[in-house]
């Protein structure tokens, strides 16, 4: 077992995902993860204080894959709309091998009475959207930024929801849905850029 903390965290997460694939995410227990890795339960606890932390780490991994994909040279040549498409799809593709497990994770978060995981979940959505904005080079400020963030959050979440149950080849239906959403958002943004559409125009 490697002693590097980052490597250990990845191994714990991988073991939990393997167990989920063999049964279900709901059935995964941290003592099973420890047993699979041949470490103590306290070793797992030092890295993840509760099972829900594994879900956050899994989505953090997807955030990282998304940002790493933006390092490819061709990314810099894309338009803002194309960059957002690239980033959202890269985020989803990192989750794709575990789509069933992801559905189970989300279902667990949405269960009534789980406010202790739902509120942090909303904060992590905001964090992912902020990293998307950074990677795409979106620089709006004040009211324009708020509108931009709201639109991007809506596109990201609705695309994610569509992807969760999309069994089409290469998630083509999700890709088409995302393209429509981005085209609509771009059209609205262009109208807002015209003198008549500018916020505060005529005041």
C-alpha cells in the first residue's frame, strides 16, 4: 500500500466504486472498503470522515478531469460556447464508467430528510460551475455574472439529469440536448448585448 495520502485517497475511492459496481452504492460500507484494501477502518476514517465524503471526492475527481481536458492545445482555439460544451462533456465522460453508481449516489442525496447532504451538494454544484467558468475564460462581473452563472448552472444540471438516464450510443441525446441549451443561451446573451437589451438601458 502506498503511503502517499493522495494515492491512498484514490485507492479508497476506487475500492468503494468497485464494491458499488458489484452491488449498489447504498450497500457499500466503509468497513468493507477497509477490508478490500487490507487497511484498518481508522485508516479509512482519517481520509474520509463519512461515506458521503466519498461522493464528494468522486465528483472532485470529475472536476479535475474536466480541468485537465482544458489543457489540450485545441481547447484554446474554441469559442466560449464550444469551450462550455467541451467542459461539460468532459465532466460527464469522467463519470461515464460509473453511470449506474452515480444514479444511486444522486438518489441517496435526494431522499427526504437528507438535508445534511443536500445543502453541501448545492455548494459543490456551485463550485463545479465556478471551475467551468474559470476554464472557459468567462469574465462577466456583477449582474451580468449572476445571470451567466444562473444560466450555466441550469444548463449543467439539466444536462446532467438528462445524461443520467440516457442509454443512447455515446449519449448522443444528451449531446444534442446540450447543444440546444447552449445555442439558446448564446442567443439570449447576444440579445442582451444589443443597446435595447442591455441591463439598465433607458434608465
